[in-house]
C-alpha cells in the first residue's frame, strides 16, 4: 500500500450517473425484497460461473483451476434465460476469475436485458480504467473485491498494496456500487490488516464487509480474542448496502452454531461452469442436476430440505438470502438423490395429415 493515501474524486458526470444508478438499483432491490416476501416459488440469488479458470492461485481457495475454457456467450445466455424464466431476481457472476471471460460484458448485458440485477465477484487484478468503463456501459450494478492482506504473501496475492491503484480507479470512474470484503480467520497472518483494509474502503466511498475464511467444506473456524475485536469494529463501518444484513456472522465469529433455514437449491442456486445446479460453492456435487432439467418440484423440495452443513456454515450470501424465509417454511425433509426427469417419448402422429405447402 502506498505510504501516502491518495485522495480520489470522481467527476461531476460520474457522480451524477452514480446517484442515478443508486436510485434505480435501490428501487429494484426493494421490489426484489417485496417479491421474495410475497412468494417462495422463485430463486432470489443465483451465483453463476462463466469461467472456472483464475489468474491467481490463493492457497485457501477451492473454486478455481488454470485450464478451463470460458463458457461460450450463447450458452451463458441460454442459462440466464432459464433463470430469468424461473423468476430469479439477482445474478452474481463469479469464478474462477470472471474478468478473464472474453465476452463478460455480453453476459452482463443479457442479465440486464432479462430484468435481473447484475453483480460480480472479482479479484480485481484485471481491472483498468478502460475495463471499468465497459462494465459501466454493460450495466453492471454491484462489484465485490475480497482483499486478504496489506502486502502479498505465499497464501494470497490479493493485497491492498497490489490493488490500491485499481481501487482508486474504481472510486474515480465506476458507476456501479463497489464493496470491499476484508477477511479474518485461518490463513490470515495479521488480523490488523482487515481493519486497515476496511478503513481504506470506506475512505474511498465504498461499502465494507468482513468475511470469515471457511475450511474446504465451508465450515467455520472461530476467531481469537483480538480477531473478534477487529471483526466487531469492521462490522460497524458498513453503509448503504443490503449486504449488511449479516447478524449471523456474530455467531460464526465465535464458533457457535447458527439457527437458520438454508434455502440453497431453491432460493439460492449455484450454477457451475458445466451448467449444473449445486447447493453452494462449498457443497458442489449435490444435487448436480443440469439447470435445464432442474424442475419447479425440485426447487420446492429443496426449500423444505434441512441442510446438514447449515449450523456451522460461513457462506454469507446464502445466509443473507435465508433471512427472507427464516420465519416460515419449516424444513422437515432430508436430502435425497435426485435424477433428471425422464425424457418424454416423441409423439408419433398416426393417420393422414394436411399439408398447406
């Protein structure tokens, strides 16, 4: 991180566009909440992976490889159309590293064309002033970058030192909302870094959240005394974002089980690069049904299915979606193996037909 903190100011044109985008997005978010409260029959949030490949190799991450090819744009559009027809409210593009996808802006435009809120999670390394402009033009509404430390180390290169210039570009040129997520927990050498990162985010005009690094199964590791103090301080810095609905993290930070109803597979979907539906990024493999064959009945069953991993879960986006329905829909079902619906036999017409050709 630079020794001198640079003050960044966006142009009047960017500020006007940012205020207009904020008003539009907030109205859409309020409508999304009203729709979710009125009906339980549609997904609220879907994470979709257009590319598993990543340009980094963070030691704690289990969500990337270095060989996968991007999902073709036309295939992404088909998947997004299915999700839109389900009534999905929000699409978050994740990875891997989505900025490596050569037609990412086309994916974002199609999300917006289908009336869904468009967000993205990125490591930020491939951002440039020009790329921020194309993301603005495509209609991106939310972007999140997770920063792990002040200086890069053998576990993670996602440091404030390597990313601060790009954060300044975002503060100056981005119309979309930017959230900076700092982290605590296993693999973080100096927990004080999270506090400094959070303050830098707020100074630049971004929202700030803090995540707790989970193990390979998405399960929690309780924080130490100083980590807890830092966690509570960072939690007070947030503003303007619905991601602040995260009271469950107070239990997570202390290693306590959290009493909630996980709606993954129903209200939250994770769609991998192969187009399969999974509970979440940390429970890949179930149900493992192709999106095109994932029926309303399957989503309905998952809504009422208790998840074995829920009490110790740290996957915050799934927990935030769960808040909408924690007060209703008791989960009395257990997971069971699912199979795609059997294809219907092709109809064979018997007898004469009329031809007008």
